[in-house]
C-alpha cells in the first residue's frame, strides 16, 4: 500500500441490506383482506348451494333404491308409481304446489321435459304406462336415466 496514494486508503463500498418483504406495506394488507373476504364469500356461497341441493342428492339416492328394488322384483307397475311419486316430491321442493300437485298424464310429462336443462327425455309411454293396467313394453332403463337426469338438472323457480 502506497502512503502517497489516497485511493489506497479508501475502504470498499458498503452495500445496503436488501429490502425484505416484511413488514408488508398497507396496500398488501388491503389486498390480503380483500382476498380473505372473497374466499369467505365463495365458501359461504358454495355451502349454501350444497345445502340447497341436498334434496337432489336425497332424491337420487331414493331413485337408486327404487331401481334396485325393481331389479329384484321386476314389478314394473310398482316401479312406475314409486318413480312418479318421487318425481312429484322432488318437484314440490322447487316449484309451486299449484303447478305440480294437479299435473298428471301428458301435461306432467311435458312439464318434466320443459323444466329440465337440456331436456329430460321422458316419452309419452311414461304417461300412458302410469295409468294402464299393463305397463309392459316400457323401456325401464331409459325411464330411470330420464328420472336421474331430471332430478339432477331440473330448474328451480321457488
């Protein structure tokens, strides 16, 4: 080191410490609060929707029990009556009693097809088979599929 050289006496430059993330700036706290509120609102909405659709899940479980009973007994008449009663009880949860209680025959089938998003697929044979003494020739698998689709996807007005 040369005593005559003043630059040699300088110490190396000190770098400042890196700026850390903590403590957060007020804007970040506001953003975190808004995010927490949004997540709480979404959770509340999803919980409400889940609870509101409980009748659908229960209806689908009952439909599965009715179908398994039908597979064991092959009693088409009983199956038709139970499916129709189930569809009516599910419909009464979503529509007015005035609209549902008196619907029978073709108006009932038309209502089922009209109230399902994408159509339920009930055919005229369902209405005829409900009130006939011999409901043979009805496609039970298609009826079961239509009933499942309607319970899962019908619109809600009430």
